[in-house]
C-alpha cells in the first residue's frame, strides 16, 4: 500500500514532467505562429557609448557577447540569402567600442561588411571605417593594414588607397615582408590574376582561422578557373582567326594548341566548349567566386568550402 | 591579530560555509565549462577572450553578490538571533567583533576566489591546450578582484552597523554601481563649475573607485600590468577598507543595543 507521502511525491513528479513537456510543446507552437519573433533584427540599445556605460566596467565580456551576436546575425542573414544587413555595421561598432582591441571583430567584420550581397553586406565604406578605427586603436597590428588594403583592392579596385594601406602596414615593426610587395603591386596595378593570387595566398598563409583559410582556398580556386577560362577563350579566338570557325570541341582546340590533353578545372573536370565558342566549367556550383565560365543567367549558390588544393 | 578576532573570523567563515555559500562554485563551474565548450561553436576566434572575460567577470560578480548579501546580515543577524549579547558579554570588544566579522567574510571570499581561479585556469587550459606566459596576468586581475571584495565587505559591514539588511543591501549595491562609474563622475566634476564642481569632485573621491581595480579587459588582451599600479591599487584598497571599517567601528561602538 502506498503511503500518503509517497503518493504525493509520485503525483507531483508526474505533474512536473507533464507540465514541462506541455510548456515546451506549446512554446514550439507559439514559435510557429510568430516565426521571426526570436530572431528579430532589433538593437535594443543602439548607442555604443550607452552599452559601454551599462556594462559596469565589464565591457570585455559585453564585447564578446556582442561579437557573438554579430556572428550569429551575419550567419542567419547569410543563410537566408538576405540582401540587407542593416544591423551588421551598428553591431560591429558596438563590439569594437566596447573592446577596441578585439582584432577578430575587425578582420572578420570587414570581410562580412565589404563583399557584395549575398556573400556580404555590400558596405565597403563601412568596412574601411571599421578598419581605420581598428588601426587607430591597434597601430602595431600589421594584419589590420593588410585587411584594409584588401578591401580597397578587392571591393573598390582603388589601387592608390590599397597601395597606401599596404605601405603603412609595411612600416609596422615585424610586419610581414609581402606587405611591401603588395604595395608595389598596387602602385602599378598590373597582372590582376597574379596580384589576386598573391593576395589570397597571403590571406591563407597569414591566418590560422579555419574560415579565413577556407575562404582563401575558395577564392584561389575561383582565380584559377577565371584565368583558365580567359586563356581558353583567347585560344578559341586564335582558332577562329586561323580556321574561320569556332572549334567543334575542346579536344579539337587542345589538338590545335598542342596542349597534349584536354584542360581541366581545379576539380579535375574538363572545361566544356559551347556551340557558340564559350568556355564553361562542368560544375559552376562548386566554384563560388568565379566570374567567368558560367552559363548565361547563372546564379551562384550558397558557399560550401572545399579542402585546400 | 588578537585571538578573539581570529575566533570571530573563523566562526564567520564556518557559518558562511554552513549557509552553503560555496555552492555558487557549482554554478560558476557550469557557466565556465559551458562557455568554454559552446562559444567556439557559436562565435569566431574569441575562445580564450571569452574564457578570461567571462571567468573573471563571474568571479567578480559572484563575489560582489556574496559580499553584499552576507555582509549586510553579519551584524543584524547576530542582533536578531540575540547571539551578539552572548558574544559581547564575554571579554570581546565591539571593534573586535566588527573586525573579526570582516576577516571572516574576506576569508570566505578569498577561498571562493581561489576555487574559481582554478576553474578559470582549467577552462583556459581546455581552450588553449597549454598555458602561456601572459596567462600569469590573470593572477593580477584576480588579486585586484580580491581587493575589490575587501572594499565591498567593509562597506557592507559599515551599512550593516547602523541600518536594516534591506537598506544596507540597497546602499552597498548602489555604491558598487556608482563606484564602477567613478571615472565618469570625475569627468562630470571636471566639466562643472563653482560649488557643483567641488561637490562632484568630493563625491568622486569619496565613492570607491572600482574602475581602477577592473583590469579584466586589459588582461584578456595580454596587456602588461605595471608594478606601480599593483602597489598603488593595493594601498588604495587597504586605505579605503580601513576607512569604511573605522566608520563601522565608530558607529557600532556608539550603537544602543538594548
């Protein structure tokens, strides 16, 4: 026979379990009714100074929280293929005001802000402001000058300011020697593929962060494709001049150019030749950042990274 | 130190342990291990920064809460339970009672901080896989946090010596918040004119300056701490604590306990 006390314990335990399960289920239903409620793009306090004051001196921890929030915000928007990132720059501003020495916030922040949507927020000027703020507070960190020059070069094709950023960075003690080379390259801004390859190789070599390195790998793969397609299209033009028609196939073009084989992309797939003489990659979805070799009207997919070549 | 002060301090420490104050270590351990494991998955490149910032902030806030909520009851609880009369009927001076209570609470917080420090270093080892030379700076930040506790303990005792526990908690917590804004207060004083300037400057120097003792962010970025700062912060904390304790003794000596 169960005692009264034991009976109460059993009933209370069952009530607790049932109530907990019911509340979880209800909350899931409520979330379905208002799907955006928990991820609403709201900055409750938009003033960086106010957030700093409210942190009661624990601004380092607040900066970590805001940086995590920035990463989550960017990740969600990026995943949703968003074309607007309205809160990204304010979140980065708050993060770096709370902790002006938080280097990842500048480095990743610039790479979130600068590229065109959907890869980034398409705000290169805000990225430049962020980097200049970072340099003002961390003048001895050569990576920040490098990233600033990178934004000028890749997003704005502003060779003069890119050269200036690399030049300033090269004067920082213990700066990597390639900064001086980059400054010189920018000054003459010739050989775009060579320069771009050097930039992304440097980005790969100078970072231990997985995402930065994978991003660099993707760009290096894309540069190789762009360069290959450019060279192949030149070969097609030469063939057309010689034969008065476009080559019928890639093997015909390869034989005419004495290549000893059909040219392949970084994944080992042969480049395709269309009937109108255009060169395309077999799987454009595997090369996120390519600007050439895609079918007409092609739209790039979500990023997915590959192993380093 | 007089053996009577030592006895009171030891009993205060035992009482705090019996009140399960050290249970906060479990919450701290869960918080830190959770952060160490999950932050790497939801953020980028700030694992060490989070462990140091979160660890030291938690040490500081947990300690401040313990200091305030235990400190405010140290005198009033003894009066309420009438154990104070038993203590004072023995050859124990009132100032010895206050000082003993202070050392007991400070000891509790030092022991608590010691275990939390082990947790911080453990989490750091988990995320970084090894210790580096700048990690020693965390000890400086922990030392400053202990100095902060000394000031708060003495303030809680000061308020406890003349006020109710609720009001003491409000006063002590308000001073903690104001003390965190001490630098701003000094900034306001510099912008003011005439009597307001004098009043604001006086207030800025009267409230404890906790911002000078908060080096968590700097330590997280491995910025070096000068010996002068350590020395002067130590002296500042000791003088301020002595000032608040003297105030508590002065009030308690004249308090009518009948």
